[in-house]
């Protein structure tokens, strides 16, 4: 029987098998395609080039800002500075006009200006068969060899920290894209505040990463930007990449009240909801206090949510007073807000 997939990421085990079949062999590729690493690292002699690509597929409003920040986040998680961006814009036939395309370009330009990124190329076309714009970014950055953050340095006993709170991006997408459905179900104040999550607390973790590295440097053993599948899937990817186990206190994970309010009408579990805006930091336990203090002094909340353990102890978390296997959200919970039935646009 033919196997088909629902919207979202491919199953982790299946994707892992596919990645292992890809050709390699260039010794300059220090980090290539693997589960848990969202950017490639290439040796350019005196420094590393960090390369990343990611699309924006759910959002239709302010997608330029989503695009820039999502791609920059993964470059920053490697300890690198995002520098150069290429953009591919696929626009729906009959659904793109001068005003909307200009707004997209202006949004990309503003977000790049905020982070000091140069747009250096790309491609734009009107594409058959689309019902919404699809934009794909290719971000390049660079990092001194001694400053690269490699998840292979993560070891048992390390602490797991989380900045801000979970599902910042997912909350914002729901507020902006499902506003008509939600305006009769949540307060206008909650809806307005959630719609501003793109900028406050913001989906960028570039500043979070820079502050953590400035505080602890080599004591930062890994960083990960949880995206599709939420913070739960992000933790799973991080542990799989490092070849370790993990123990997470789910009760310690901060959830915004706006996230809970917007998740409830769709039956969404915030732990599996699109999570850009939070940064997972894995650090030597002796540096935990310093990292948390430096982030909090900069106005970025930071919470200890777990510890790394040996791989044979598995991926576990405590939630609702019960310990269980860390769940796998193959399909992001955001899909529920765009599915069939009463929630369908």
C-alpha cells in the first residue's frame, strides 16, 4: 500500500534514511544534512561559511519578516552572524498585485536592515497552482572557527535553557490568519496582542544567541531554534543530533496566556505549535546562572527546563505530574487551525 503523508515535516526516521543516501565526500563540509542541524557549515579557510534555507508556507501576512528571521535564526544557532540573503518568491496567479508585491519586498528590506543583512539575489515569478504566496530564503553567514557552536559538544549533565516562551510564531500566525474565526471566541485585546507577537516578544533569536555566547562562549555546547512541531519536536531534534538523552520538566516551560487562549478553540497543544522566537540553549551547568542573568538583564526571559542525560536513558519529560516519552509532533499543531470542519477558512 502506498504511504502518504499529511502536512508538516516528514517522519524523522524516514527523513533520516533519505539524508543518509545523499552524496557527500567534500572534506570542507564540516556539518552537512542531518536531523537536528538546520544549517550547513563549510570550511572556507580562515573561517566557516554557514548556509541555511527555509520556506514560509502558512503565513500570508508580513511573510517577508517571517522569512528573514526564520532563516537568520538557524545561522545564529551555529554561532555565526547572518550576512547575506537570497530570496525566491513564488506568487499565485491572480492573487498578486503591485501593492502586495511591493509590501513583501519592503518587509524583507526592513527585516534585513534590522539585522544588518544584505539581500544579494533571488528569483520572483507568478506560479500556477498556488492559492497563497510561497517564499523561500537562502541565508549565508560566517563565523570564526573557534566560535562555531556544534551540537556534538553536548554532553550528559548539561542544562537545557529556554528563552522567552513557546509558540511565539504559531500564536502570531493564528492571530493574523484566523482573525475572523477567532474574533467571536477570544477577546479583542488578546487577539491584538497575539498579532503583535511577530515583533514583541518577536520571532528572532539572533540577539538571544549573541548574548548567550558573549556570556559563556565555549560553555555553550549547543543551540537550537524550535520551529515546526514546536518545542517538543525541537528538543527531540536537538537530542537526536547530539546522540544524547534528555529529561525535560514540561511544567517549567513558559506558555504565554495569549497562546493558550488562541490554541483552545482549535484543540491545539502549544507544545507542538510552531515555536520560532524561543531559543533552546544547552550549556555547561556551571555557566547556567551567568547565561540566565545576562539574558534577563537584556530583557529576555530565560528559564531552566531540563538536563541532558545518557542516550540509553531516552527522551522523557514530566508533564501533569507524570513522566512519559517525549512526544513526536510530525505534523505541526498549526495545521489544526487550517484544517477541515468548523475551523476551515
